[in-house]
C-alpha cells in the first residue's frame, strides 16, 4: 500500500532527506557516552540547530532526534519517554516550517526477541508508545531504521501503523560476503516482502557498507515490491584514527553515487553515519 502523501512526493521525482544527527550533536557538545535523545528536553536549541542545518542544506524531509527514544534505551520511569519523543517531533517541526516534512525516527530496541530477552508484546508496546508521542508532536511520517531482525521490524511496522501516519521501514544490510544481508542474515528481497506484508508504505535501507555498496541493495529492494524505496547510505565504513571515528567518503563522492541509486529504483535519498549538511547540500546541487 502507499499513502496520498507518499504518492504525491515521489510523483515529483527524487526526494532529498537528511544526513546523520549524532556527529552534528557531538559538534554541539554532546559527550560520547551521552544519549542524544535526552537533549530534546535539556538542550532543545542545540537539537533545533541540527534540524535547521539540514533544512538549510536543502532537505525536503528531515528526521528527528528520537532514534533511541524507546523505553528500553531510556530509563523508564526515570526518563519521560513520551515527553522526549513529543519534544523531538516538535523541535524538527519548528525547524521544518511549512516547506519541509518531518519524518520521525524510531530505531531498534537492542533487545533480542529470538533469545527471549524480551517478549513480543513489550516490544510492540514500546514502539506504539514512541509512535503515538511522535505523532502528537506533529510528525508527518515515521521512519523505522537500522533494523537487523525481521521479526522486530515487522512488529515495529504493525505498531507504528496504528497511529495512522505513513510508515517507512528500513533495515541495515552490512553483513555477509557481499555485505548485502542484515546481521541476522535477511536479504533485501526478504525484507522488502516481509515489511510490505506488515503494512509499510515505503521500504528501504539505511547505514550499511557505504554508498558505493548501496546500489545492488536498492535494486533488490525495488525489484521485490511496488513500494517506493528509501535509501540512506553511510559515508563509507567508519575507521578509527587516533581515537577518532573517520569516514572517508567526501560529499562530492557521495553525491556522485546518487545517480546509481536513482537508476536502481531509489525514490528517497539521504545519508546515514558520517554524512553532514555538506553531503546533503552536495546531493541537492547534484539533483538540481
Ligand atoms: Zn548509520
């Protein structure tokens, strides 16, 4: 299925999303061990500065600082999970104005369903809680990202669908000989079919083994269903240089791969780890 909002967006050509938030928040003073999501309440101005930097770079859709804002990563009831998510959506909404859309992000719980770390219903409740608060904060859509377990991704899609916003469902393919499977061995076509069946409006991939490895994954996703495809690749694999994480791909190199993704069937393009507003601006120039 897909929604009128999504249909309208993709009918006008490639849609530019945003880049990474973590590195930008660190540049604004977030320390390495700190959970970025708490800043929605403690430092909303700095989070809004990151959101505004992507609007200025030319993003047509920006995400939110809510990737880890679930009750497992936050310490419920010490943290107000609902308030953190609602504020995250409100901050991006303020930065977006009325030209840019806000698709709020939901990441994995980091709990393993397969070994009974947590029960399915607890995971479902956590995603429902997050999605409802993001909708309340004014999100136009929800992006489920960086999933590696298909069962968790399906539960997330089903839970998020209940709030009635368009749902983008993305997994991370970075494992195996060809770096085209998730950590749990799921292929792009398996993911596409399962997520479409669960009710996703858009399917996709984020992060992974760098943008130069993303086109075959995109083609496999696009070939498996009729749904629009969302691609947010990273700026290469992270390397540790003198205790600092470095990504080798430059904004121009990144933008140079975008045509391959569009040819492979991508409808939405943006960046994941290592990408910055400069990357998004380079892609915007490239797309004209
Ligand atoms: Zn990433």
